[in-house]
């Protein structure tokens, strides 16, 4: 499963990239607005750090406006992926841009039929928001299972990008179902390598090592 970071914060992106396992970045208008920086400047910075796909979302809601915005965003760097909402105009823009070879991430996907249509329109990625479905007592994980089955039934190559991840167990579930990508907030990326038994185990190993070496020094100084 590919791992993207879901943020527009450049420090978080740098830190996540330094782990050596980061495949891409997703941003959205809310995440960018939070940073208080110019959108294109921030995207340029992000694309300098991460060479994998970097999703940049349009704010137009009509076909022509989306295509025009996409054309500007694509000038920023070759790894920009255009993010469009799963609305009718977004579907049309997806088809127009995909036909030109542009990589499209169809966002705000909440039901399997949206995923079916955007795959037919040539989307590179579809972003089902699982956490937001769970937030209203739905089952976000089930949505990923449904899309996985539909895509596998018909051999669609659109990648399933599990978005709106709320906790590490979501990631375990995504990896088991076979989501192609998960986009993850920085805090959860940090949690992925953590387990209290690892920390306790390591502490004990090192303490035992020190004890053993101290003993050896006393009994066999030449070996220590
Ligand atoms: C994905 O591209 C979105 O930016 C994101 O995952 C939304 O997550 P949220 O529901 O936590 O805002």
C-alpha cells in the first residue's frame, strides 16, 4: 500500500519524507487555508520535497473553470495531480483532462457509484473519505470493500486512495482490504511505528546488555 501524507504543512511533509517511505502528498482547500500561505508557492515547496504524486484541488465548480484552474496548477511541477470533486461537472472535467493524459484524483467520494463513474472517466485516483462516513455512524471501511470489489470485477486501473483516516486501525483495515493508497495525517504516520511493548522490550534489552557487559568487565576484562 502506498502512503501519502494528508497535509499542506511543509515541516510535517519534510519530516515524513525523511522516513524514506512517503509516496505522495494530498492537500485540500481547508488544509491549505490553515497554513496562511499562497497556494501555488506552497505547492512548489511541496513538489521540491516530494517527487511522488502531489494532489492539488481546484476550487471552481464548473467544467470550464476546473479545466482552466487545472492548467495553471499543472505548470507548477510535473508531479502535480489535479483533485476534482465527485460532482457532475467534476466527472466531465475528469474525462476532459484524463483524455489529455492528466492525472486526476476524484475527491469527496462517499458512495460506490461515484467511484464506478470516475473510473469510467479515467481517474488516476479516487478518494473515498472513510472517517467522515464513520463520523455520521456509517461504515467507511465497507465503502472501500465495495469499491475494491467493483474495480476488481471490471479491471479498472483507477487507484483507491483511502482518505479521511482517523486512526491506525483504519490503516490496518485498508491494507487488508487492498486499498492502493492511504493518505494519512502526520500524527497517525508517527503512530505507525509505535508500540509500547517495543519500547519496553528495547529498554530491557539495553539494560540487560549493560549489566552483562559490566559483569564481563569484572570477570573477563579482555573480552569486554
Ligand atoms: C483527502 O484528500 C482529504 O484531504 C482528507 O483525507 C480529508 O480528511 P478529513 O475528513 O480528516 O478532513
